[in-house]
């Protein structure tokens, strides 16, 4: 087998195969193997191969930092992550991007040195003593919490790291890399622990792939919803109010209203009824629901009202159950579909907050369906149908679907879990949707379907979720009278299609780069005159279009036309109506699109029809 392995990594394939896999386990190329093992090559261009390359690059970066800064730097952890890697360092002062060039030069030198990655094993006690001598306290702490008696270490040059591996054979594989940014990171994610500096980077097998990635990063920077949100006047976040709390400005509030109105209309058409519920409830409610047992770290501290403990709601579901339990129900009523745009509050660490994407107060497009067991599969199928229709209307027709199964910590019987999981699986298959199993990622009360949409840059965003729940109906003693005259327990389906309005709008901003389709644009039309002589005619056109429901603003300032057009383009306004002396005399408007194209002059009434028709096509 040694000869076979040598053949595997020789010849033309030598610089392509970075590791091997045996029975699903990744191995270094230097690993001794038995003759009976079946080995599968792992190429550097594969997902697993890139992870190995990036993990090895993280180690080379750590070695470069240690050689440049010596004992002033302690190393923490440095894993491969999606599209790159990072390493956490403890230094007397944080690293800055200005130091990247120096670190990258040192990394290139180390790559040229062809340093081998050498694996060795030690007992846990030996490794603890070894890293104590190196004065690397973070490694010592990690080792102290490990249960294994034996651990593996990797050495390259003068750097030794605690690591499972595998790694590339030597540092010469690491040719194409880029350090990207720095961020603060608390050790072990604990705000009470040491603040470390995290250096992010990426690595690829060839320069073309790296350049494509950097181009995507630049495009993502241009589309950043935080920058565009400010530019377009959509939302603001202020320290005086509090981090993670969104203030919607008029244009953003209008965008949100358009989304909410569409959402409500679609739900009404699909047999849902609208609910409104409070923002706080007695703490006992969250004890009954199980949230205090399973979700307390995401909930805010209790407040006392009239000597009773209350808490802000992290979920809407117990309130909908309260509506259900307010009166008796018969099997003939089912399915019952209730929906709510309900604002909830969840604790997020300050360092995890990110514009609209990660906030502390957000509005879920929530719904709960109560049904009989014989209705479960069809209801799930109907939810999927509505879900995909709404996502497509907003411009998302690429997505990945996951079926998340029972986690280690769960409630309810195994029979209920199996029934729920089977219903979700059959609905997906009936719909003809390809899906992947996400083992152990269900919520504590039931399995779920997650749909991750893809934006224009191919990035995935978790939005939609469908969850089957036998637990809460049992906890809250929900019942209905069956056709046999006896009490039965309904099945509860939790679902959110957009996830949260804040996050969904953030994704929309980046997906469209702020240039929303006409039906979603807060400002569909901007009307502008050439001289003051057309101001009165502009007022007539403005009144007509606004009266027909067109979202229009007018710019009759004493400014040059090109300046007005440029401002409208920066605000991503879909249409600009230009009025000069000829248009005033002929009772028309000249139509300019935001991409710079001009349409033939037309009457204001004809333009209204154009807008209405285009919006109808977008929403069909």
C-alpha cells in the first residue's frame, strides 16, 4: 500500500492531492496506512481540500506573527471557516490592517522555505506541560477541558500548535492568500474574558480564484446594507437609543409597509387570520412554554410589575396559544391558520450585532397553524407553496433546503418526533424539492425545514423555517372535540417565511444593491422641471400621479437638470419624469429610467398605466 500511496501523490496529480480519506476520515499524506485501507484522494480544489489549505495557511500566519512579534503575542485558536480562515491573538495592542503587508511578506518567506507539517501525539498531561513551558496559556486552558487522554500537535518551523489536522504536506502549497480584516473577539465568546484580536484571511489554490473572491468582496462592500441604508435614508441605529435597535426613517418605513401589506394580502388569500399580541408577559408563561429552561440565555432579565415577574417576549407562539385556549374548538374548524407580524426581543452580544442582520428587537413574520394529524402533511405542503411563491415575488428563486432532525436536548416522545419528521420529509418529496439532512439541528420541541435563500452574489441567508410541535399543545393543555365526541390534542406548526422583517430587508437591500423593483421602491418616480416656468405644470402632474397611488416626489429646485438627475440616480429612483417647455405645452412628460435610458414622451395618464402594468408583472 505504501507504493500505491506514493503513486497517488506522484506525477501530474502531485500538486492537486492535498490529503486522503479513509472510511470518511481525513488523513495527512504522511500518515502510515495499512495495506487493506481503501484511500480516496482529496484534491486542493475540493471543499474539503480548500479547508485543509486554509487551515494550514492559518498556522503559517500564526508562525509569521510569532516570528515578527515574538513573546509579545500569545496564540489562541485558528480554524478554517467558510471562504477563509482566522486566528485569534493576545497582544499588548491590537493588530491593524496596516501591519498586513509585513505579515504577508513573512508568510511568503515561510511558504518558500517548504516547511513540513509534522504531526506528533502526546498524552494530555505531556501536552499541558509542553504548552506551559511555551507560555501559551490559551492552549493550556483548551487542553485542561479536553476529555481525550491523547492529543495531536503539528509542528512547522519553530511553531507548534494543538490541532487535529490534517494539513498540507509542507508550506510550499501555500502560495495564494490574502489577509482581509481584523476584529475584536472575546476569548471563548465570553465578554468577561480577555479581548483578543482576530485576523481574518483567505487562501485559494490559484490566483484567479483569489481575484474572483476579492472581486465578490468588493461588490459585497458596495452592496452593504448599512452603507446603502444610510445613503437611501432607510434606517438608522443610534447609541442614544441602543445598539441592535432599529429606527426606521420615512423611506424605510414606507418600504416596510409595502412588504407588510403584500404579506398580509397573501396570507388573507391563503386562509390566514391576523392576530396582534403584547410585547411582555408574566414570567410563568415562559416557564410553562419551556423557554426559560431551553432559551433563557437569549431572553432579557425579568421586570417586576405589581410584585409579579414579567419578561419581554422572545417568541409569539405562547400568545397564539392563549388566543386558541380562550374558547372551545371542534375538529370541524381545522385547520386554524393565524399570523402576526409580531415584534420580539432576544439578547445578542454587542459584538455579534450587525446592521439589520443581527439585532435585539425585530419583527417576525410569524404564523401558527393548528391542525388534526390527518391534515399535517397537506398543511406543510401548503406552507411550502406559499413560502416559495412569496420568495419568488421578492426575487429569490435560488435556495437550499434542509431538514433538521432531533437535537440531543429535546422534549416530547420519540413517536411524535418520528411522525413530525416523516411529515416534513414527505411534504418536501411531494413538492419535488431536493433537500439535505441537517442532523441534530431541530429545535427542542420538534424537527424543522429551513430554507436558505441565495442572493445575487450567491451568498446564503437563513430566512424561512417550518417547525412541527407536539410539545406546546401538551404543555398548555390544548384540546378540540373530535368527531367521536372526545377531547384530542391539536398539532401545532410554527412557521416564518421571511424570518424577520429587519433581516429580510437587509438581504433585499444587498440583493438589489438598493435598486428595488418598481413595486417595492419607496420612491417610484421623481418629477423634475428644467426652469421655474414649468413649476405649475409639475404641480398638476404631481397631484395626478399621487392621486392614482404612484409614490412620487418632485424636485423643482433652482438647480441644473443634470444635478437633479444625478441625485435621483444616487437614490436609486426607478423613473424620472422631466418637464420642459415643450412637455408643458403638449401636456406630456419625458421619461428617463435609472439606468439612463429614455422612453418616448407620453401623457401623465399613460405613464400611470405603465407603472401599474409593470408592478402587476412583478407581483404576478
